């Protein structure tokens, strides 16, 4: 702004989300028990200061309207309609309005496909009616990442982070799986508290013209659980349901978040735990492939194969960009 260290940004967005939930009682055979469809749209103005270009402080106002389109069981159909069985909604939707603040120290640099330097970021979100929100909640997180060059073209990258929230709506909860836990299903695990980390070793394979082929080995870690005790008020199972008698626990917050449960403990951890029925810790190892153009510092596309250590199975994902 006016040649100063100040900067501003205005973002607008619209998205459609299909959010899965899993019964992880047997983590080697997770069962998808509910899918919730949400449509949202909103905007976010931001203003910040780039101190010496590498240190940034930033504040913003995020306003987003979430429209609930329904929750259903993707594995069973209603015998009358032939459509997926309609279940108790996971949430009621509503407007999320929150103030956002962040601080980052970013000394990373890229030379072709090799990233060097370190970055430390911290952020805090606070949702309240004063920001136009139907929900009152907070979220906070801190993350560290560092890249180290080895043997000129080899790259070791590691990161670690901690994240927590209080009364966050269903669509703002912490999740693990897929891109941040590559040996597991997308958003297979949920919670309000999370510790996460990864380590990757990248090395060159060969080049064809200006296209470089690089491989990597990786390890991902996540511990995720609900720090707050789950609510105790029960909603009866769906009448005449052909599926096992899932009941519901409902949180007494404006989003009316419901948690599905069966007569035995499910994979929704209530408090930190090591035992399979409430396991909070998840690990994976794997390998991947990246394709780079020499004129572009981030990969065009890649593929990762991750082996979930607790799940004892392989998962595959396609990576686009960094």
C-alpha cells in the first residue's frame, strides 16, 4: 500500500463440501457411517504488515454462510426412494463470522525443486456474534517447517504443529487423513485437539528435457482427539433403519453438532487414548513421485502411496502443486 510495508487482500469464495465421518472401532477396516453435504459462500478482507518482507503480522474478518444440504448413509438406501438413507443431521449450518490474526516468520527459499530455510507461523481465530457469527468458538494453531539441502540436489523437509479449538462447528473441526496423513482415508479422524508432523526426503531420479523427475520417502504422524467430553443428551436412532442401531449425542451449541455412536465405543476419541477403541495416535510411511518444470519452483503434479501403520493398508493420493 503506497509503497509501504502494509498490504491488503480481499478474497471471495464459494464451495460445496461432502464431509465424511467414520466408525474407526476397527481401524484396519474403517466404516463410513455418514456423509454431510454443505454449500458455503463468503468473503474475507485482510490487512497486514510485511516487516522486512519476511515477518508478517495480519488481521482479517472472515464471514461465510454454510447451508446444510443433508446427512445420509452412503452404504444403505431407503427402500422407498432408492436414495441414500437420510440420517440425523451432523450440523444445522449457519453463518460463521470470525476475527483472524496471524504472525509468520518465513525465511524459506526455493532453488528449482529444493526448498531451504525455516518458517514459523501462528494463528488465532475467534468467532462471535460481534463478527456476525451464529456460533461462538475459537481456534488456534502453531506450525514449524524447515528444509535442508543435502548433496546439492537432495532435500530433507520436516514440519511439526499443534492445533486446538473450543466449540468449533462441525465444518471447522480439526481432521486427519488424506493429504496430511497419507496412509488413511480423507478426514478419517476428527477432534478439537491435534498434534501433527511429517518428514520427507526428496531426491532426483532423471530428467527429460526441462522436466525433472524426483522421488521422495515420507513419514506422517498425527494425534487427534476431542479434548472436551462428548455431550450426554441422546437422540434416538432413525426409526425403521435397516442399519445397526446408531444413536446420537448432541452438543448443546448453536450448530447442534451430533456424534454418531453404537452400543460399543466408536473411533471418535473422547479424550486422549492409546487403546484401539479410542486410539488417538496414527502413523504412516510411504513413497512418492514428483514432476517439476525447471522454470517452476513447485511440482506440477505427483502421486503418493502411504502405508497406514495402524490400519495395515495402502492409500494413494494425487498431489497437485506444492
